[in-house]
């Protein structure tokens, strides 16, 4: 599955004209870089597959009859192409400022720092804080990428790796502190008589942002196990954030324009490399994305939300992931037994996926686990199998994927992926509508 020579030439020509557009518009350059990123990723993945298998980056597709071995960790290709793309984009995004500061001795102007007419490079005209934001984003994503590869190599225990994204996010939080520093949140209108219009959360706000950086990568990684789901959900979330960005960008001179442009610059190449990966990972998958991709994708969203100053809105786009995480808590915290894999069970006779189960023949759940199973069953959120005496022998694994199968019945793998991605996109659109309607009512105004 490679692009034809004509597609390559057409994309290269179009990209070149966009990157070097005469209006020096960074947005157009970003689209140009993204097209090249797509082309490179799409062709590199099949080319590098055999080399990945050779060094042990491979996995068995558990939902196929013959369980074929295919390359894993292909998210590494995406991450590297993405990072290169972000490096090459730096001169273009800062071009207008570089033009002002370039060529010592040529520019004459007023320098606010020295408060006088100066001859030479007006370095204070350069937005160093913007470059710091940009570089901290890259540093954070690079650290996350390294961590992801380490996990794919050594299968690190999740309780050991869970908090590491917060460490990767430190450069980001420091830049947020010196550059933006707002830790106050608006109080809903009904609570204002008690708390005032805004509440300053101080250090708590930084802890909240660190929690976002931990949650986004991990929540994508545990909402997985169906061909196309890890990348597909990331593409859906990315598209929804992009739509939300454009709501701000279409309004001339909006105060939040810069932060939403920043979000677009980070998201366009991300979507490009992800769509290229999705085409190879869609059922029947030719490769797996690996934990590398899940961590990288989650961190892209955390970076975009934190530096774009919309980390609370960001979580609205993670509703299926939040549900899947909360629903998984009994198994994640071992209150109820958790098998290594909770992905749906493939039935070789029908070729369909069915809910996978946890059996209690060896290890019975404790009192708390039994209560949780009882409550979830009463809420119609769990399928429970009992023996003739009414003793629980097994339950459907606690993931949104299995829950959909419990409700809809057995499904083909690609149909299941399509249903789950449909849920993701619909909830993302609802989040946008909610953000700009109900939120405006609750908080008295919309900040568009
Ligand atoms: C997470 C889930 C686990 C799920 C796994 C699937 C939790 C706590 N962990 O674990 O339940 O089974 O993701 O990715 O919820 N695979 C397929 N088809 C796919 C994707 C993956 O068969 O479409 C299998 C392959 O054998 C692949 C392996 O899953 O090698 C990858 O699993 P890995 O990403 O290492 O699992 P975790 O992220 O630890
Ligand atoms: Mg994984």
C-alpha cells in the first residue's frame, strides 16, 4: 500500500506552493507541511514494517482466525515525522518576527527596552515567550514519545508508568506559569453569591493540569483493542478540537485568536500523521499503533489544551474516555480481577466480536467487588453470568467497548470500530454545542 508516483508529485507540488505561499501565511505553510507529513508517514509505515518485526516490535492480532503477527509501535513513525515537521515549521511560524530582527545594523527603530532609537537587530521585537511555548510543547511530546517506546519495549507495569506523563509536562507547566499564569476559574452564576465571580485555585490549578497530562494519554491507551480504535478516536477528538478552534478564528481580531491558532498549528500535522496511520491500522490491520501512539496522541491534546488555555473545554471532548476510565476503575484498581487483555472476544465460528469476560473460578471478588458488580448490574451497565445456585461465575469486562457489544449484540470488528467512532464524534459535536450554549448560561457569558 504505497502512494502512486502521480499522487506523490501532486502532493509535493501543492505542499511546496502552500509552504512558500507569497502571503507568508503560517496557517497555509502548516497545511503544506501536514500534507507532506501525511505522504511520508503513509509510505514509511509499510516500508518499515518488516524492520520493526525484526527487532521485536510486533504483536498478534487477537481478533482474527489465524492471529497474524503484524508490526507494532507504528506510532513511533508518526511521532518522529510529526516532530520533524514541527521543527521545520519554526522559521515559518515566526517568519514575520524574524524579518524584523534579521540582518544586524539594517533595521532602525525604537526599542522599548533601551528606550531609544537603535540601529541593529531589535531583539525585543521577537516573541521569545511564544518560542518558549512552542519549544516546551515539542520537549514535552518528545519525552512522551521516549516513554511510549520504552513501554512498548519493556511492557512497563501501569502503576509504574501512570504518573510519568506529569513529569514530561513540567516544562509545559513552567512556561504556563511565567507566560500566562492564570489559575483563576469562573464560578457558575448560581454559586456567585457564596464564592464571588472567580475563584483563584493557585497551586491546585497546576495539579489539575498535571492530572490532565496524566489522564489524556492513559485514557486513550485503555480505550483500545479494536483495529482502528486508538487512532480513530484520536482523529475524532482532533477534528472536534479543530472545529472548536475555528469558531474562534472566524471572528476577526478575537482575543483568543493566538492561542487557538497555536492549537491549529499543533493539530494539523498531528491529524495528518494519524490519518495516514489509520489507513494501515483499520480492520484488517496491517500494523498496530503501540502504546507509543496512545501516549503521544494523548499528550498532543494535553499540550494543546494547556497552552491553548482551554484545558477545561478539552475534557468535554474526552467524554467516552472519561466514562471508560470510571467504568474501568473496579478492574484497574484490582477490586475486581483484571485480565491482561480486556479486548472483545473473537468468535471464530461467526467471525464476530462478543463481550470478553472475567471468570471467577480461581479468584472470587471481595465484598466491595461484589457490591460494585451488584450495583452495575442493577444499573444495566454489566452482563453477569451465574450458575444454577445464583453464584456469579463471570462478568463482561468493564470497558465501553464490551458494554456496546452487550447492548448491540455481536458485531464485525470494523462495524464495532465505526460505532465507537460514531459515538466519539457525536459526543464531540455535542460538547461543542454545550460549550457555546449551556456553558454560556451557567457562567453568564460565553467567552467567544
Ligand atoms: C490496553 C488495555 C487492555 C487491552 C489492550 C489492547 C486496560 C487496562 N488495558 O492494555 O485491556 O486488551 O490495551 O490494546 O484496559 N491488539 C489486538 N487488536 C487491536 C489492538 C491490540 O489484538 O486492535 C492486541 C495485540 O496483541 C497487541 C496488543 O493488543 O500486541 C497491544 O496491547 P497493549 O497496547 O500492550 O496493551 P495495554 O495498553 O497494556
Ligand atoms: Mg496499549
